[in-house]
C-alpha cells in the first residue's frame, strides 16, 4: 500500500444500506491494514476551517511572553498553551519542534463530570479565538461519533456502543505550530515517530508533505489529504480494545527540505478520548484461537495517565 485509502462519511450516514455497509467494509479494512484513512463528507464547513486557521495563526504570532502567560502549571498541558520543545515522543529525549494549544471538553449537562476537567483557557487578545475553537471541537466530535459507530458495527457491536463513552469524554483539540527551523535540528524533528494514545485522531492540516505513516514492512509513506479531507487514524486505546485488530500505526512529522526551513507548518489534530472510567478490556469478539488476548485490563483514565508520564507532560 503506497497511499492512504479514502472514504466518504456521506456513504455511512446515507439512508442506503449498501452504501452504509460499503463504508463499514472500507474503513474497517483500511484500519486493519494501515490504521489510517482520509475522510471526505465530514461536518466541518470551509468557512469554519478558514476561521480556525486565521485565529490559530494570530495566536501563535503573539509575543512569547504573552503566550507563556497562558501556560497552566500542574495539569500536564491539558488546557491552554504548551511552549516550544516541551513534549517529546515516548522513549525520546529530544523535545519535538513545536508549540501548541489545547481546547478541551465543553460539559453542560453533568456537573460532576465538569468538575473532573480543567477549565478551558480564554485568550483575551483574540475576541473570536475561543468561540471558533469550540465550534471546531464540536464538529470534529460529531464526525468522530459517526466514525466510531461504523467501527462498532465492523467489530460486531451495537452501532451506538461507543456513544455513552465518548459523550463528555476527555477529548482534546490541539492546534499545533511547527515554527520555521533556524538551525540544524540535530536529532529533533517536528514530531518524532509515535502512536496516539486515544481512540481515534482526526487531523486537519495534512495537506502537503510532512506527515508520514509506517507500513507493516517498516517503510514510511506520505499521508497527504485532499483539501476537503481529514486524516483519521486509530489510537492505542482502540487498538488495545480490539486486540490489535484495528491498528494504531506509528507516524511522524518530518522536517521539511532545507529550502523550506523558513516556513511554518500548522496542524490541528482532534484526539477523541472516552470518559476515564471506560474499560479498555479486550473485546470478546476480537479473541479467538488464532488471536489470544494480548493486553491486560485497564481503564482509559489509567492508560492516559501512564502515557502522559511517558511523554514527560506529567511528573511521577
């Protein structure tokens, strides 16, 4: 496989059972083979995408001392600003060549759940930054819900199996800025090879070269989306839950050629997380004689905490 398969969510949400099943088969096979798809037919309108990029660029253009005023200590970077080089991939000493922001869940129907999450951070300098961020978050969350419904059916579960786990889940929208490279990066890259922690990741900004995915044979291929597509990949939580039937694939963001070092790159992943008490125990439907249970029982919250420690965002 030399390119990421493309699927259209409109097939799944159509009233046509054949189109719906076609989507389920296509996305399921892609996630078994490579762990990534490019998705058309999502719920993000072009005007919203344009507004988000405009707001995000304006934020990252603010003076460093202003941005650093939005770093919140003691929460592992789960809301607000995380400054350049703070995060590193699992097992890697060098910090990634990026700075980023986190929008988190908007809980309005469960007071106890709301108390579990840090508050979203309001940016005073940009009037529309938080409003546009919230709208984008909610449209990506809606898209993710339907993708997970298709995967539930592929795994022989009830279509709405994931719905209650992702409602008010601990999902994160992360606008990332990879600044221009000003000196030889030594061992650092924009984002070192890693797998994602969560259920699925929806990525805006995969147009153009940079994101690469590792095939089963170890070769790296470019993951390039069309302008109207999101790149969506399986995370470690879903891979674990499905006994690795659905693959969480290692991926990276490589540094551009030297002639493009002076350019910024922007990327907007939405990390779909469930509520912390979701059990990630291997599904019985994914265990058989040829595929014995590969993973110990664990909750989503426990797994997330382990991984944030590995990433250096939480200290033991």
